[in-house]
């Protein structure tokens, strides 16, 4: 998308009330949903970054500190085709590709491959993606390589990698986001709504049992969870 078009989108977006802006973005996301591959992810990321953050990656990264909840409000709409984590990941991939122009020329590398290297330093992403392209690594294999690389970095820099407890907390936080989106999409009426609601309640009950078991462990006491949550958010953001 050209700079002039982006500028027009930003100007038009700035003149819309929040509710109308979100309505427009939902309609555009529905259109983008029909695309496929990495271009779909990049289109989503560009749209979100342009409409809600003036095309500025720094504003998106600081969205929590700036109390910008546009993505959450967008994802909470029942007609939004993507959940909050998918929208944020699309922005992250779009921003990363802006610094990795070679990613657009790869034939094997997908958006999921790029998302897998986001936790690496910027100068490391290109090298590992080029190798993944040459050796045609699967997303799973690339993720394993990234984990190994990050562990090696932690050892060289004298910093411990994120421990298992913080990793579980981060996964639970992600699961809560997914449940929020799923609960919003359960229609209150319809022939299968009762069955869907029952399935959702079952999932929530199972999650409650898991949390109850975690609370019995000393490492998952509320004070410990609070201390570890900050680490989990930073490394899984």
C-alpha cells in the first residue's frame, strides 16, 4: 500500500468516532479474511497499525502503558473474524517484515515462520529465516531452533531463561484471551447454542480445576504469580 493511500486512511480514520472506526475496521478485516498466506497476515497488521496507532510501531508496543485498548475492543466484537492474539501477532509480523524485506521473496517461509522468530534479536531473524528457507524447515522445527538459540543466548549473557512456572502463567494468560473471544462468539439463540454453551462451560470448569491444582503448589501462590507475571508478559508479548 502506497504512502499516499496510507495517509488518506489515517486522515479518514482520525475523523471517525471510535465506534464507527471499529465498525469500518471489522468490515475491512472480513474482506482481508478471504485472502491467504503471508499477504493476509501483512494486510491485517498494516490495517491495525495504520488505523489505531497512526502507523507507528512504538505506539503499538506501548499500547498497555498508553491505555490503548482498541485491539481488545475490536476483538471483543462478535463479528470480528480474528481474536486478539491473532491481531497482535499480525501487527508484530508486519513490523518485523518491514525490517526484513527478504521475507517477502521467500517461497517457503510463512507468517507463522516469521512469528516464530519474533523473540530473537532483529539481526538474528534474517539469518535464521534464510536458513529455514534453504532447508525448508517446518514451523515446529524453526520454533525448536529458536528456543535453542535463546537458551544459548541466556547462557552467554549470564541471564537465566524464563522458568517453567512463568511459562505456564504466560500460556494461561493467552488461554484467557482465547476464552474471552470464544465466549463472545457464542450466540444466545439458535439450535446449537445450548450445546456450544455446555461445551464452553465444560472447558471453563476444567480450567478451574487446573488452577485449583496450581494454587496448591507453593510456587503458584498469588504473590509468586504476580511476581512472575511481569516476566511472562515481557517475553510473550
